[in-house]
C-alpha cells in the first residue's frame, strides 16, 4: 500500500520532522485510528441502546442511544447512537447537539469552562477508547 502526501504536506513534514521515521508515525496513527473505529463498532455491536425522546427546535424527536457520559452540574447526557453519532440532551429533554465526529464533540465540550463538562468529556472519551488531553 502506498500513501499519497500532497507536496505542501510533504515539505512541511521534511522541514519540521527532518529524518523522523514517517512510515512508523503513519503506522502508529493508522493503528490508533483502527483501534478507535473498532472500539466504536464494539460499543455499537454490544447493544444496550434505548429509545431516547427529545425536543429539537420545538419538534419532538426520538433516537436510539446508549449513555456514554453525563455532566451532573449542567444536567447533560451524552449518548452514542448505533450510527456512532454522539447526541447531547439536557435534563429538560432538549436535544442540544449531534456530532458525527468525536473530535468535534471533544472540541466543543472539552474546551468549555462550564462546570462538569470536563467530566462528561472524560467519560465519553473513556467509553470510546480515546485519549483526551485538556489544553
């Protein structure tokens, strides 16, 4: 298998990383991504999904979700859906956000100064087998 790098990325890598083992770096990154995908799939395959009813902009919605994190201070709950989305619902049943990428969820809630959201991000990343570092 060959991996294509655009010229600008290849130039940046050479300038910043010099003689680093690019093949090893790429292999490690791909192994981590594969482990993440397998972890998500395993969670989805395990089942344990329940019907979750919520309100999205005055419209009643329902989805199947598995609780993977919560924020007791803000009364938020994060659910993993069978399609591997992350849905966040508040205690009033309002659907606040739906993420199709775990990184977007981590970016939004991980950088928040709202009390408790850091704990929810830690729970979600642990459930998904991800590493999360707060900046």
